[in-house]
């Protein structure tokens, strides 16, 4: 279901601008340091921002996952692959 970021507050739903303003005041008063816990707590208050927050929080913070998959597939380090590729010539 597509969300309209310009919905009218007259219909009881917030616009993205309204949510951003409200978020700015709520986040200033938040005393925790866990973004996931914060968004679980306030998700229903920010129906337009919450999906974006979910995407950002779930994004990997490093390349460790990619490197682990690469390593598990038997590739080893890039240098080893280069040597293997070089020896095939």
C-alpha cells in the first residue's frame, strides 16, 4: 500500500512534515541509546517515518557480512584468488 506523504491533517493523518517536527521533539527527550528500541516504542506514532527507519536500521553497518560470505565460498583472500587465476593461464 502506497503512503501519501502529503496527506491532510484534517483527515486525522499527519503529513511527513508534521511527523518530522514531532519526531524532532520526541527524539530530543529520548534518554536511551538504542535506535531499534526507540523505533519499536514510537513506531505507531510515526507511520510515515517508521518504514524508512526500519530500512536504515536493518542495513549492514560494515562489509563483514560480504567478506564472510566470500570467505565461506572458498575464495579466501583476494590475493589467493589472484594467484589461482594467474596459475590458470
